[in-house]
């Protein structure tokens, strides 16, 4: 009924000379008002409302300011409660800033909030495919199950991956050592080394640091993450993606650049494999296509196109998040010299100077492990996680949650909750140590990889990478800031993840053990 009325009104306005552009804006505004009124009338028990709302923009203006959005939202929770709702552009949104609520919503035993919202980045850029942003359903379930099994069989998070990661850590250390204690920006070295780990799992090989295709892929990935802040606005006001400077056009260009290098690589590996003897994820997926078609002809979701989306997600997620965490780890070490000294002392006492750390040493390195946990807590590089959505109309904490609602878990708020952490804004690894046993104290509130059925697929791999890269570098080098420059800032750069501002380091080789 509303659609017919809008059509009749549009025809009348065109007859009176209203331009199509103005008509589009007018139609959008009316549609927005209609949709908004439907939402509020159909559900009388919605979560408490948050900040004031503006026409079309909703509460988005309240997110503007000097602080990061996740900090602003955490402060909102102090006023409106740990669970509140607001309209972000045309999307009804519920923010969760409390660990118990996030755990309740994303519990492993339930799929209630296992969908993804139809925001612009998911709907129009990623097309709702892949392993991370795919919509809930057969494809998401089949691909997650297959990918977990495939990665585990390839050694994800196990000792058999240690040799590969240790080799990349050696390349990274050689690159650091080549600077001969002179200041340098370590970001490129870290990214390439980390990316080669997921490349080995995905493609069965590592890349040379100067490989043109490899460099092109990485450039596209990291620029996409960097413009995430700009692109964030058109996520919630979809028509803005057509406006100059929205970031949407550049995002599509970067996706095309990524595809240009990645698709031929995936295609070649798939076609040249030996069927039945897979050595990497692409080969396992290609075999899976044949197996699925044999068992359920035409009733499965495995295809060449979906293989590319899955591999692309693995590569991007396996590169950016771990590399960003390692950047923060170096920054925290040069800004917290006593912590670095304690880690180095523990490594010397347990490992000695005639070998390098291994995974088998982890139980005997509690302070080092605690430091890695504190790095992840303090930085929280995906502060608002990946947005969820309810599969159907549901209830959370006694409130109605309509299907399609954008659910935002504020992981940063959990990691900086003074009710959970003493002096949460201080960097202190000892919060993860038991005072009596001096052993690592695991905390369920530590959720850098999110929680529940759609938590990060590569959590175990990331933990192994962080441990080996971090310990190999700190064991070999004394890390410091250049003496003739101002100390680096802890201020983060907001994109799809929170990266540190670029900073130079001096890496002084402690001995010749490379």
C-alpha cells in the first residue's frame, strides 16, 4: 500500500517538473520515515533508546568528536546502559557493551545472532559472500565447517606449522638486523612476513618480499582497511556511496586490483593440482567441489567463485589483524622498557642464548604469555568486532530484537571495563598472572577474536604466530625509539581496524644468533 502511494506521488511530482535527483532524495526521505514508523510501531519492547536522532542521519552525528567511535559508544553506555538502541542512518542498531550480554547473544549453543546485517560494505561490496561477512545459511555453514577442518588438517595452530612460522620470523629478524640499529619503519617487514604464513596455508608457498603480484595484493588490502573510516558512513546511509569522496568508488577499484592478482593465482593452483593429494587450502577446496558434486549434485554451495571468496577472506583476515597486533606489540615494548626487559630476562632464563623459542616453551614463559594477552587487550584492534544480525525476530535480555537489526559488540568496552580490570587504561601484563602461582591467569572476558559460532576462524593460528614472531624478535633484539625524535604516540588510526600511527624503531642485535 505504501509503495503504491509513493509511486503515484512520484509520477505527480515528475509531471510538475521536479528533477529526478530531487525526486530520488524525496522518495528516500519518505521511505525512511515509513520504514522507521513501521519498526517502532511493530515492536513495543525495544531496548532502551540511546542518543538523540536526526532525520535520515539518526544518531550518527553523536559519534562525531575527538574520541574514537568505540570510546564514544562506551561512554554512551554509561548513560544509556550496557544495552541500548539507536538508529544509524537507515539501520536500527543495538549496541552491547557488556561481556555478559555479548556472551548471551553470541552463545555457542545458539544461531540466533549468526547472521550479518545488510549494510553497504557487506551487501554491495562483499556481496554477502566469503567466510567472514557471509549471510547465515547453507553457504556460510558449509564453508565454515569445511574451512575449519581444512585448516586444521593443514596444521593451523599446531606444531607442524611452527617450522614455517619460525622461518618467516628468521626472515623478519634478518631484515631488522640489516638496518644495523638505525631507525626504520617496521610495518612493511611485519606485513610481508605475516602474510607469507597465510599464503603458505592458502597457496602452498611463500612469496619473495619484492614479488609484484604479492605487493599489489597487499597494497590493495591495506588501503582498503585504511579507508574504512570514510566508507563507514555509507554503510549506514546507502545512497551516499554514489556521492563523490564517499570511498565507495575507491573501494571497488581496490577490490578490482586485488582480484586482478589473486584470481589468476587461485585458478592456476586449482587447475595444476594433483587431485586427491592436496597440499594447501585451494587444492583442498578444488577437491571438495568434486566431492560435493558427487555426493549432492546441484545441492551444495562449493564452486570456483565461492572458492575465490573464501580464499580472499582467509588471506585478508590472516594478514591484517595479526600484522596490526604485532605493530602494536613493538610500540608497547619501546614505550614500556621495563616490560621488555622482563620478557627478555624470562626468555634468557628459560631458553638461553644457544637456541630460539619454540611452542614447547610456552608453558614455561608465563610473563611473556601475559604480555601478549595484555597487548591484545590494550589495543583491541577490532574494537567493534564484525557486526552481527538476528536470523529472525528474537529476544535478548528481555527486549525484542527485530530481524535485520545491526548488532554491534563493543569489544573495546569489555576490555576496558573497570568492573573487570583494575586500572584498565594502564598497560600491565601482571593482571594476567596469578599472584600465588605466577602462572598465566586466563580470563573469559578476553575476547579479541570475538565469541560464539562466528568467532574468528584463525584464532589458533594467530595465537601461534603472535607468540613465535614476538618471542623471536624480543629474544634477538633490544627495541627502542630513536633518541633524537619525540616518543611515538599511542593514538590509533581508525580504519577497518585500529592501527598505530607510523613510528620508527631501532632494533639492536643482541648477539649473532640469527
